[in-house]
């Protein structure tokens, strides 16, 4: 297996004259990008960032972010993308856990390092973009004085990038991802979505998240890359038109916001041929809305985790359109396994369940992480018997479609019955007055837990709990009906648009 540095060099050789970066007026060919990455690797070398040494990148989506990441692979150093939405103590945990020796920071994020918790890292900062404070080194100056560096020999199974999980249930964990993990995952992804050399892929999801590894599918085939620094519906739509974007992967929240924005009606999306989504499941009702809103574009759904670099399943565009047209129940699925992975569904004892039955989803393949940094016991548990325990409750039907039902920790047990929040949410979403919703279990003396729905109504909708319960009654069993419904303006979400049910449970009083 190639390393990521060797893969990049291969792409540069094979596609030298083709566009690699399409970012407004900033345009680079693969040959030009290759030269910049070689010099950036020289910068890292002069900073002492050699084999296995870790450095952080805290910046918005940009060509500069990609340049540094590829430079790390070339130098044998390990990039550590940092979520710039985190608070100082959370950033401190990542930098300390990863033992980051240098932090490349966009100027707009430098103020967070004034916090006492981050004082030990002030002298390790390098300003990546914007104006550097007095006494702080700037990346551009280091780049101007550096020489191109060759590829540092590493093994395909060595750590290539360290991705920290969101930490929504506690301290975030550093997921160790190798070249083999990423390339294996993206070979299957590129085949399933038919990535092309003439594509322009838009980095829409935050590049600090593992979802950005999906962009590697387009690097594999020599496609070009465009970048959106910060998402708004208007900025997304304008970026597609300006850069003639052909392909992108969003998160459901982004699509939901875009379809509801006035700018959507006037947007020029003529270049777009492929629109995918992942990071969190999208309710079938919203899948149909997206399909209707983008009638001439290939749409696709995928699912994975940081630990799977990051893809496990893919709903290929032709199959998804067919399922929608035929009102196939598979619309509720996240597609079929990526070509390079094996999936199982097991019960609490670890035994395989019958076809179509639910249980915890386990995964095995060359894309699976080899563990968590500094967490040997958690690694042993998560990768027991060579299978990744995803923590997701799922079922796989006779055709191979994978249906996500819940997180193991989020499953509701009410009156002795298991209730999967996705089933209740699916019923709620069929009401036109429901824009977004989340279903959680809250403690109850009689039932153990009661099914509780938190609902964001559509604009200008007069909606009440009795109406919604009556709507759901013919759709799901009585024990699954919400016994309590709260209406809110927004739901708490992670940087990738995942609804934070832990936060919901904490703030929703019983």
C-alpha cells in the first residue's frame, strides 16, 4: 500500500497540468501545488517536525490547510487538526494529549491563546494567515526561506494523521489513522461515487473533522479542490457558482438550512453533478425533499466514523434515486457497506443476530483505526476480537442495506420495551409542521424512561403536542409515542451538525 505522501506524488506526476486548487483567483496546477507542498515540508523539517512528531493546525477551510496537511505526510510528521469552535480547556487537552510541538493558527483564532489554560503553548504558535502579533513567527516568512524537501520514508501502517473525536460525552479521544486506513476507505468511496479527474470538489464540511478525509477520493483521481471557509447557505451557493463546483459532501443540517434560504431559488447550480451527505443520518422525509430540490443532480448518502477513516457505507446515486422513485423502504437506510469493509450486527453477548434483526454494528477492514492515543484499555475494548464496536444500533436487511436505529447509549427503554429514537423521529418528520426534531429518553418513576420529543416547528406553523401525537398514532406503536413534547427554536449541535442528545437530556427538565 502507498503512503499518503506517495499517493500525492503519484497524483502530481500523473496530473501535472490539471487544476489542483480552484479557489477564486487562487488557482494552482497539481505541479504547482506539489512544489508548494515540498517547500512546506521543508518548513516542517526546519522546525524539527520529523518522523512521528505531531503539530496542530487550527484554521478555517483553505488551500493553506491542505498544503500543511500534505506537507506533514511528506515530512513524516503527524498533523493534528483542531476544532476552532472548542473552548480553551478543550484545546489544551488536545495539545497536551497529542504532545503538539508547534501549532499553526489562523490569526482570527489567536485570541483564544490568551486564556491561562493555553499559556504553555503561546511560544509554540505560528501565525498561518492574517497578521502575526509582534514577536510571533509567520508561516509565509518561514516558507519564503525554506527549501523543498523530499519524502521522508514511513510505513503505510504508521500514524499519518491524528483526528480527535467531538468529545460530546467527555474528553475527546485522539484517533490514530494511517495511510492504509485513509487510502483503503477512499478507494471504495471513489469507486462508489465515480469521482472524476475533471471534478471540482468543494471542502464544505470543516476540515478539522474526519469527514474532510472524503476529499481524498478526488485527490486519488486528480480532481481539483475548492474551499469554503465558513458555511452559510448564501456563501455555499455562491462558492459553487464562482468555482464551478461539481461535487461536494455536506452534513444534513447544511442542506436543511440551504433549502430554507431565499438565496436557493436564484442560485446557479448548473455545474453541480453530485451532492452527498454524511456525518449524521438524514430522515427519509428530508431525503425526499433534497431529491425534489435537486432533481437533476446525483445525490448520495454515506455513513462512517472517525475510527473508519471515515467511511463505512455508501448509498450509490443511481440506487438512491431508484429507491426514492419506488418509495422503497431502503430510503431510510445509509446504503450498503463500502467495498472494502465487512459489517456484522451482534446482540449484547456478541453473537450475530438474525438477518434483519437489530443489535450493535461491528466493522472490520483495512480502513479501521489501530487505536486511540494514550488509551490502551479503551482501544482494547473498542477493537475487541479485531472488530470495531461502533456503538451504533443497526440492522442489515436481506439486500445488504444498513439501517441506523440509534446509538447504543441513546436507546430508550420505556416500560420494558426498546424504543429507537429514529423510528419516532421518522414519524414526526412526516408532519409538514416539523422542521427538525430529536427524541430522547428521560427518567420516569413508572416507566423507567419516557419517550420525549424536542421539536423545531417550521416557520409560521401553529403546532401543539396533541396534534403531533395524534399524527404519530397510526404510524408507530403506542409504547413508542412521545409522552412529552417540547417546542424549541433550535437544537444543540456539534460542529458537524450532529444533534447533541446528551445536551438535550441535560437541559430538558423532567
